[in-house]
C-alpha cells in the first residue's frame, strides 16, 4: 500500500514537472534557485530531516505506549478475574470440590 502511494506521488511529481517544462515555467525557477547560497539548502535539508525524524520517532513512541497500555490493561483484567473468582470461592467454599 505504501509503495503504491509513493509511486502515485512520484508520477504526479513527474507530471507536474513535465507540465511546467511545457509551459516554460521551469527555467525561471532554476535561475532563482541557482541564485540562492549553498548553505541555505543545507539549512532547509536539516529542517526537513529534523521534521521527518520527529514524526517517525513520535510514531514509534506512540506504538510503544499503545503496547504498554494494552499489557497493563490485560494485567488489570486478569487481576479483576482473579478477584472475582476469589470472592466467588469465598461465598461458596465447596464450589471448587
């Protein structure tokens, strides 16, 4: 599913670039990009990389939290069942025999 989505994005980007080339919009963009200092590209790349890592790490953190919450929920449910069984056996001591 992810690969299909990425492929569609790539095709859309290529189509957009093709249309910009046909309309003569690429050359002015390229000349403006060449006028920017090289370190600005590094800053932009750093910002994008930082955002990507923040997103992926928050996603992993959420998955870990969900696993821990599920585990703690199962422990709580098991304790409730044990307590219920203990109370049932306390009311009817001969029920287990």
